[in-house]
């Protein structure tokens, strides 16, 4: 199901099925984030944020721009927590 996105299969966090057009939209956002952060699509970071995108999508965020903003926010928040104060 999510192999094009480069993530491991998820445990169902929602009963919302992902249709082919959903996967295409998620793939575009995922690819853009990977390009922006210079990650391989198969890296641990990419897989982690790919799962977050799917969960965000299943929670109701369907707009690609909003998904991209959510992804960037989640990534930046995670990176900030790892930086020394």
C-alpha cells in the first residue's frame, strides 16, 4: 500500500482507506519533504515522517499544502528537540 512512499506498512490508526489518488498526493508531499531535507526516501528519517504524513492524512488533513506545512512543522519540532540548548 505505502511502498511508493518508502515506509513500512502501518498498523491501522484509522478506518479511513487510502485510495490510489490519496497515495499519489501523499507521495508528492513525501517527495518534496525528502528533497527539502535531503533525505533518501528509504532513510529512517524519511520513513518516520512518511508515517506521520499518512497519520495526518487519515486524521483529516487532505490538502497537500496543509500536509506539507504539518510535515515541516513536525520535522522542525523534532530537530529542535535534538539540538543542544
